[in-house]
């Protein structure tokens, strides 16, 4: 009997592994979005070219697996090359389509919380300490999504790392597809900017510099920051429960920081958390399914 982890590794060695099948499905879906919005997005030929290159990369990974250290590293981490590329794509699709769903999300926000929390919270709690901590937690997103799988690789091995990366990638891909079909600009773009002495602090200014230099319009609901970070924390539980426990307060502060800093509606953060738990629950079964070799009767034609 072969364990689930070994089965996944064997499936990857024979060619396309679970992450390759997942990525192919995501790229095909994004290609469909590019074709559907071609009349509105002037850069649609570049989107299709990017999709073609992404599929070439997946094919190279699937066919080029070897014992070489670079090939093995690329086979694990290449989705992290595609994540910023498709974030850039979404920054072209959203403004081109030009239909933000913020009014609807604001109605959800008011119905659940009785108002716009992203506006009222930083006004009610104008604390330099709270602002610094929550903005620092917001920036910790990048350390979490890289640090968790890297730590698992160093301490628990390649399979633990691959498992975590699959779950995080699933969360990113799901959020990105939501952004493509349901663009929400977020309070950072559509509501008055936060004001107060806490906005001049180091971490506040640093986060805004990062967003102003690379944020994509229409990528608010659900929060991919919350979804990917929390999914990373949850994926760490099996192999490093102490690491998950240590990072959980940071991830909670990250979710709060997205709202306090007016980068997301509170509904965005809640939806991001829901995506994280759903992807955590689905990641292992989906990975086993995508790694399953063809049955003998299917290959004996």
C-alpha cells in the first residue's frame, strides 16, 4: 500500500503532478476571461500571450523533472512565479472592464457590521501602537507564504513543502478567479483616505508605498492576503503545529490590519478566511485526486 504522500510524489515524477493540473485549469480559466473581455481590455493579446507562456512553463516543469537541484526547486516553487504575473493581469482586466462591485459589498458590510468598518475602526482606535502592529502584520503576509513551506522543506522534507505550496496556490488561484469575474476595488480606492497621526508612522507609510507601487485595482473580494496567509498557517499544522500556533496571532493581526488600514472591507477579510479554511479542507483530497495514476483499464486501449 502506498501512502498518500508517496502517491503524490510518484504522480509528479511520471509527468504532470497535482500542481501542474491545478495550474493548467487556472490558466485555461483565465484565458477564457481574457477572451470574454477582449472587447473591453485593450491589452487582451498580451494576456493571451502570458497565458501561453504560463502553459509552456507548466509543460517544461512536467517534462523536465530530474534530480538536478534547480529542476526540483522550480517544480516546487514555480506557482510563486505565476502569482504576481496573474496579479498584474488582473490589474489590466479590472480597469478595462470597469465594473466594480463595491456598492454591493458595502451593502453586505452594512448589513453584517452596521456600517463601514474600514472607515470607522481606525477613527475610533487612533492608536500609534495598534496601527504599527496591524500594519506590520499586514506586511508579514509575504514572510508567511514563503516562510511556512520553506521551513517545512528544511525540517520535514519535500513532500510537506509540496503539500503546503499546493494549498497556498489553490487559495491564490481561487481568489484570482473571483477577482476576474467579480471585481471589487476596495475601500483603498473608493472611500476617503484615512487621516490622523497614525498614518504617518513607518509601517503605515511602508504599506502604502508597497500598494501604490504594485496594487491591482479590482482585487479586494475575497482578500487573497488573508486567504493565502491563513491557508499557509493551517497547512503547517500537520508537520509543525507549534509553527502554526506561533503564526496564528500574526495571521489574525494581518486580517485585522487589512480592515484597519482601509485596504479591504471587513467582508473581504471574512471571505478570505472562509476561502482559507475551504482550501485547507480541499487541498489534500484534491491533490490525491490529481496525482492518481490512470487505472489499468483506462490505459489498455
